[in-house]
């Protein structure tokens, strides 16, 4: 699975987890006798959204992703592509936390409300990372893939040859001032 696709899927899965947990929180809060639960949950979600926006505002890769890209193993052949397996192997902690918080929502809706905020932070803070990695791939003429590893091991990447983009050279040429006019004959 391409690393950029994995990053997009991570953001979308985190946003989906936040949505499900928010719906469970709202449902459980309607059955609870706690009038402060919904206002405090909404306040936490707004704070979490602000934190996620601030953390994800920059266009460059985060230091952990930069380390992953730098440590990627080079190969000339494309790796085996199994997106379902890669997503499950890498995102199982999110799945487990979402299911656990969702199950506990009916006993303690506050847990689902708190977990929703963390899923919001995660989704918003990673929202630009795929574009940063795509820019690096275009600049360097490589493609990064997630290596199939054990779910308990750290994520590793594979670097394969790709197509180099000359977008940066074209932008630089457009920024240079044009010649004052045709040379005198």
C-alpha cells in the first residue's frame, strides 16, 4: 500500500471513529441524568479540534514521518500490495480503542466523549501529511510503500523508483524576472 494512501486512510478512519464515538456519546447522554455531560463534551471537542488544527497546520512532514522516509529500505521492485492487511496491521490500536470506548459509552458516556476528542485531534493533526509526502515523492522521484510487518512491530517503509516532477524548476523559472526585452540587433 502506498504510504500516502495509508496516511489518507488513517485520517479518514480517525474521523470515522470520532463520528461514531460522538454519536454514541450523544445517544448515551440522552439516556443519562447528567445535564453537564453534553456541554462539557462539546467544549472538549471544540478544544480538541483547535489543538488538531494547530498541530496539523504546517505543510511539511512531522519529524516521525521524516524519520520513516529517511529510514526507508530501497528496492527496485514493487512490494506486495495488500491494503486491507496493512490497514488492519497498522490501525488495530485505533479499532480496539474505538470499540472499547463505544462499549463503555453505555455505562460511562464520558469515556466515549473523551475518546472522541482524541480521535478528532489525530484526524486533524495528520490531515496534511499525505500532501507533504507526495511533494517529497515528486521532488525525489520515488514512491514510498508501507512494508507488511507484524502488527506489534514498528511501521517500516519501502522506497521504490518513481517519476520525478519538475514542478519546482518551473515555479522557480516563473519567479525569475523576465528579460527586459529582445537583444538589440
